[in-house]
């Protein structure tokens, strides 16, 4: 239960600060409900037309995390 509450709180903060995350809708004991995004996970994309631009975008997001005092659990 605590994990879902933490995920919900973190996602809500990210969404409210215009980070590129799905809109959080609701949460319950062990799950978080969020909007569906019509996209592919990055790991499924094999051809990146502009890897430098993608890298720059991702680094900008990481810097925004740091400036906001946030730490992503995957780092």
C-alpha cells in the first residue's frame, strides 16, 4: 500500500510541474490509475532519427529533477 501511495504522490508532483508523465487519475491500495499514452516504450524504438536531440531532452529532464530536489527511483 505504501508503494502505491508514494508512486501516486511522486507522479502527481511531476505532473503538476509539467514533467512528461501520464496524468495521474486515482490510486488505491496497491495500484495507481493514470491516463493511457498512445506511444511506445523507448526500449522498443530501434531507429532514433536524432539521438543527440533525444539525449539533450533527457538530460534537460534529469537537470529539472535535480533542481526540483527530486530523485527518480530508477537512477
